[in-house]
């Protein structure tokens, strides 16, 4: 059967780039969830939508599962190949088809890098707002599949808020046109359903994104605090004062120290927490907001406020945030980044719980995250050379996510479930809700060939894991509504 | 409230058994909209009240039967607002109906639609099962986005119970400018402005008059006003104008002639339909009033990349909503069956699949 499938692929016209030998398949054996890997039957790299249609039809006829991959930057393992399946790599479909300044939209192929859309729009003073930290590499198709966020989503929204239209190849080879160049489309909101569907419902072959006018003026501030609670209070205070910053990021002491050691960022070393705040808009409006923010920061025991005087200084401040993960590697070579999301008011409580768990497991945890929208990225350090440490780090990571669910939050804010958080899906959702997810998948993919086993756990697996989890709606702290 | 949920769930199970359709409603302010109403009344108004609202979180959780008036009163006290400026149309309209209809007001192109602000939904599906999707946090990608799928589904996929929204601070300053523009000029100017970093929050054109609303911080609105010319409209007059447009109280909308909701890419040139017209949403929404050949109208608008809804009045027999691409029709039917196997929830309210 394998040979027949390869023969099908070889008949595709125009000729399809096909990878079958183990050595050349190696680079594709994992995405950025590098602790797990598998070699696919083969990888195909289409250049056109019609090739994607042929690939899907060939797999569908022969009942062979497919996994779609863009740039492979996902960190929940959703694009790791299946040993019995085909890997469809969309990175060659990387053309920007159109930038239309009149309608503030761009039409792009799925393999286009996120940052390339902004680069192509810059001459019209427009930009593509969602900016995941991997934006130089990560692809738009992957951004849609994961509903990617970034540091500017509190103000500018997630991918789902910035995409107008998709072309999607369904499992039967038909091309679905979802969304519209108008502000709405008839029927159910399938556009929302496709966002964050992690490659389980179809293969995205074209994306029309909304572009945003560049703000006239930007102010970037760094504020240091003697405690995490003070910093968290400042975050809530800024928003309570009616200011929606373009970005509002927090770093804890471990991250501050790592940045200091790694790139001499010049941070106050006695600070327990730092906030990076960006304001944008009309010059006069930003000036007004700046005053408000500085007043809030002073009321929250700030130790120091630094304001970027120009673009170079702004770059420098952002470098410390964006380089934080690289800096953390100087603490320990192996670490594991989580992605829970919580109501913002629970920040101090949740961070304290993390420290308790850190002590319990004897593993360090650092925090650098999107404070403005309550999206946490705790980093768990482990040593892969010690037997069992990876497994323990994953167990601890799972506990950290369960704390998020307990306070009314969610197990993933922007990284997706993939293969990484299947167990925690059993904590967040009950059997009937999971069954509904499976029913929706069956509408698009009755044979279950698109990225099977990812994103939504089977009910059987949840019940096998049931010993350590709460079942039948008996969730911890049942007083907190869960939806 | 638990007894209401239990009773509603039991009613759905009975209806499913008996295969009798249920017509879900709140204040009936939008009963004119969508396919004909069939079945026994399922009144969600008793299921009302704000469940959680902490302004600092920018998140509101509310029961579906709560009126927009009540929500706006509470949010007003905290200087916050539902950013999609939901139309009321009549007294007593509820948040459940707002989400089910998926209709947004004048602010939509500049701040987002109702679907953009929905964070979570608790629903009863067509089997009476109590399901919770999404959450009360701003970022959440666990599971398919079923709460957004409920938006605009006309109650055909589930009875909405609890709904969570992202909310925003109310703009401190607001002012409206008036221009004498012809249609082409208005469309061109609206789109040109939309490509610039201006605090625009609404646009309207009708009968040679364009209106532009600016909202935001005092300084930002003042600065923009200087760049934009136009004639300043008195605050009270402007407020009344936008409320009236949001709720379609102007005589243009209050007629017995069919009212067509024509949704097109905002840059679309004047359509040249021989019917009176009102333009909103920066050119993206073009209301037309009059008798028309539906098929021909839909074909013409499809050419422009848009779609046509028979919004109000007129003969619904030719279809209220624009027909779907055939492959999408099957997906719609199958989704409906997944949520509501016996087709008892708001049967036929979405009439295009």
C-alpha cells in the first residue's frame, strides 16, 4: 500500500516534491516539542492548492492519516508526524499573493512567515497585528491552526480577530471558502471553528488577513517592583484606570537574573518583578495614557521606571523580553514551557502555588508572561541526562495547568493542545463536551485521518487517566463556574 | 437558577422524544429576523442576571435572559461597554438574542463584532445536555471554538445559558462630524480614513450626508478632529442619531417594503441598485429598501464578493439568508445534526441549508 501511495504522489501534476528516504525525513521528525519524535511514511511539499487536493484524495482513498506542518515552531507537538502517516509540509506555499492598502487586507499562502506579512505591508504604513514570539519563522497557516496570540493581543486581538477568509481543503478533496472579504458571511461561523482546530478539520491553503494602520506614536516603559504582588497590582491598576496597553509583560526574579547574566540588561538586581509596558496611538492620546500609567506605577511601590527615549532604547527593552527564553537556557540546558491562562486577579495566588509546587518537586520554575491578558508561561527546568527528570517535568507542568483550571482558567492560552496537553483536556472538559468535539471532527473528517489523536483526547484515554483526575463534573473548587 | 436549567433540559428531552420544535426567545425584539418561527415558545427571560463582573478583569459573565438595558446600566457605572454596540431594536432585548442573531451595531468595523468578544458559552444542546465551552479568560485555545460558533447561529445549535464576554473601557470622549458627500465620495473617504490610525468608531451615509463618529481619549479625539474637517454635530443630536441608526428607528427603516441587508467588501464601488440606500460600516453594510428580484440581486452582490439577507419585511419564501456554497451546505446540516439530532431547536430560523 505504501508503494501505491508513493506512486500516486509521483503521478501528481505539476510534479510534487516528495521525501521518502530516512535521512532527509529526519529534520521533520518533530516540531518544537522536541521531546517526542516520529518518522512519517513520507513527506510531501506541495507548491499549489491543486497538489494539496491530490495529496488529500490519495490519502483518503487509501485510509492513510495525514499531519500538516508549517514551519514546525509549535510547542505542543501538534505537527509531529505519525509513523503510519504522511506529513504534508506547506512551507513551499510561501507567496504573498496580494497586499491591498485600500481595503487594509493581505492575501497570503499558508507557508508565509508571520513577520513577512508585516514587512510586505510596511510601505503602506500597515501591519499584521498578531505577533507570536516566533514570528520571524512561524507560518500564517500554523497561526490559524493554533489561533496564535503574541505580546500585543490585549489590544489587537488573536489570530481569529485578524483573519477574514480562508481557503481550506477538506478531506474529500473539496475546497471550502470560509469567511468573506465583507465584514460577515452567511451561515455558521466556520471561520471561528477553523481557528485553533490544530489541523484536525482541513488543510489551509490560503489566508486573507486584516491589516492594521501603524500607530502614530509608541511609548515603552520598564518598571521594577519589590514583589510579584506589587507588579500584579500595577497590571490590574493600569487596566482599571481605563488604559488598554498594546503590551503588558511580566518577568519574575529568576528571569531578571538570567537576563542580567546573559546580556547585562542593566536591570535593578533587587527587583522581584519587572513589567514591560507599551502604549500606542495618537501622540496626544499616548501622552495622556503615559501620565495615567506612571501614576498607577508609583502607587504600586515601583522601585524604578525606565522610559525608552527612542527606537533603539525600545529595541533594547524588548530584547530583554524576547531574549528571555534564550537567557533561561543559561540556568539549565533543558526546560519546558507551559501555557496556562487565568483570570488576571488570580496572578499572585497562582504564582505562589507555582512556587510551592516547585519546592515539592525540587525543580526550578521561572515566569515570563503576557500579564495583561492573564496568559502564563511558566518555565520548568530539568536535566534530560538524569533518568526520569523529563517525565517529572512533564508531570509538574501538568500540575501547573491544573492550577489554572482550578482558578477558572484554561490549560492553553495560545500554544494549543497538540499531544502535550491531552491529559489536561480531560481535566478541563467533561465527557459530553469531549464527545461534542469528536462529533464536530466527524462532520469534517468522518474517517478520522486528519491529525488523528491530537488536540482532543479519546474518551477511553481520559477514563484510563481517570485515576488522577476528577470525573463527571466533580471539579475542584466547584464554586467557580467553569465555562 | 439551577431549577430553570433542569426544567429547560427536561423540556428539550421531552420535545426531542415527541419531535416537536421549540422556538427559543428572549424579548422578541428580533423575531422579525431569520426564517419563520415554528414551535412552542421557550422563554429564556426568567434565566437572567449578571453572574460575574469584575471591571478590572475586562470580563463579564451573564445569563442569556438578561436584558441589554440591565447590562448597560451596570457597565455604565464602571465606565465600561460592550464594544460591539449591540442593537436593541425594541425594549427588552436580551444578551442571548444578541449572541444568537450575531448582530452588531455601528462600532463593528472599528472595534469588532459580537463574535470577536464572546469568550465562553454554557449551552443546552438538542439532547438537553448541559455543555460548557470556552471560558472566562481572554486567551483560550483548548478545544474547538464552540462559543464563537454559537454566535449568529440563530439558536439552532443550542439554548444559550451563560455567556462570557471581553469588555472594554468606555471611550471618555466622543464627537461626530458631518459632511456633504455623494455616495462614491463617502465610500472612498471612509476607506481612506480606515487605513489611517484615527479613532473612528462609526460611519454613516444617507441621502448626500456622511457622518463620522470619533471615540477615545480626549487628546486623541481632539487631535483627529483637527485633521478631519467637517462640521461638528451637537452632542445630543449626535447621540440620538447613532442610537437611532443602531436600532433602525429612522423612517428609512420603518416601512413595509422589504429591507435588504447587503454586506459587501467595504471598498466596493456604488452598487447602482435602483432602491433607496443607507450605508454603514465604512461602506461594508449597505441597507436597501424596496421590492427586488432576489435571485438577480444575490447574483449581482455575489459578483462583488458579498451576500444579501432579507432583513425585515417582504416575502421570506425566497430565502432570508444567502444560499451557501454546496459543499458548505452539507457541513451546516451535519453540524446541526451533531448539536440537535431531531432538529427541534429554532427549526428553520436559519433557512439556507
